[in-house]
C-alpha cells in the first residue's frame, strides 16, 4: 500500500506508527497548515484507539512526540510538542469514553475539559513564572491577536473605509473579546472535541464499528432546566456590578451555544427526514460559517424547541404526506 508515493508497511502497528508520525510531524514543523493537522490530531488517535486499542495507539503516538521533543531541544527549535501531546490525549480520551457507550455529553465534555484545563494551566503557569496576573496575560494575548488580525485584514482587498473602521475600533474589539474570553475558550474547546467526535464516528462506521450513542445526535435535546440559567444570566446583565455582568455575559453566551447545538440537531433531523442530499447539507453549513447572523434563528429554534418540539412537527408533516 502506498500513500503519496510512500510504501506503508503491512504490519498494522508499523502502519499506524508511520501514519501518526507523519501527522504529528506535520503538526510540529509545517507552518500555517500544521495548525489544521493539530486540530484534527484527536480524530486520528480516536480512530486508532477504537480500532487498534488504546494501549497500542498511545505507544504509537508517544514515540514520535518523544522524538520531536528530543529533536527540538537538541536543535533549539520552537515546536508545540506539549500542545501535540495534549491533543493526542484528547483523542484517546474520546475513544475511552465513547467505547464505554457513554452519553454524547460525556463523550464531548470530558475531552473538552482537558483542552480547557490545559489553556488555564498555561496562563496560570506563565503568570506565575513572569510574576504577573494571569488575566493580564490574557489581555495581552487578545491585544496581540487583534493586532495581527487587523494587519491581515489590511492586506485583503477591502474598502479603505472598512479597514479604517476596524482600526478605529481596535480598542473596543480588544475590550469585547477580553470580556468574553472564558466563554470563547469553553466554546472553542467543545467545538474542537465535537468536530473530532462527529468525523471519527463517520469514519468508524465505514469500518463496521458502530457507536450507538453517537448515532442519535439528531434527537439530542438540552436539559429543559437550562432555560432558567438563560433567563437569570440575561437578567443579571442589567445589574450595575461589573463582575456580575462579566460572569452573567459569559454564562449567557455558553447557554446560547448550547441552544445553537440543539438548533443544529433539529436541522440535522429535518435533513434526514427529507433526505436532503449531502451536497446541500454542507452548502447550508458553509453559508452559516460565512454569514454568522444565520446562527441567530438557529439559536432561537433550539430555544423555542422546549415548547414547540419541532421534530415532532416534522414527523407529523412527513406522516401526513
């Protein structure tokens, strides 16, 4: 078997070791594109953890990570070997939880907690090492990231007025993203875990490995009690205390994200019942990614599903048809 002209060994473990090593090396040494390999590294360790066993997969993953660690220290290279290690562990965690037939919530939340904990540990450790408040490092990180994005937009073929508007409101952007940073970290971590779980589930299905708890995602519903968190956090935004508004805003954003996921589950249910072609499904998701304002009606659908139950409505329409 050959991939990109490279002969893959017939031995299952050596083949797994070679593929994981190529993936890890790309994440460590390939500029820009390496970030994509890093994001989808949990998919690889999840897949092999389910197919070949978590023990063998852990060994095949740790070997290239250890080699990259030694190589980086010998040549004084700056490689994200710690981040690579964490993302590989995330995939192994997904495999461990999913193979126990745990709920979809546990399958996504447990690996997401590892990512969230690692990010918190990074800022806390860096703050301790530099003898500064970790939140100051967060503000500095957001300021640098915003500056880099503005420079990137400046190179794009945009109107000068739009670029000037972005530059004039730089401080506002920094303030907004700093205030919602906790929610962004949690939501981003859940999205990374969620994408790797969904893609891993589809690939495993082709190898006849079915994970029943992941096959009913279109039926997923958020607990009804979350509506009270939504109402309470929204009401507390009117509170004059700045810290109270900070926490309530981040909680409100996370609750809205939960209802966004429920809205996507409703849409997935509709696509399945109407047998919408895969091309149009991906086109719809692409439009949402490009035009983020479309997320608002999806969040509203997830919220009002508590009272309306859209999926039952679609089933009735299909039955009558």
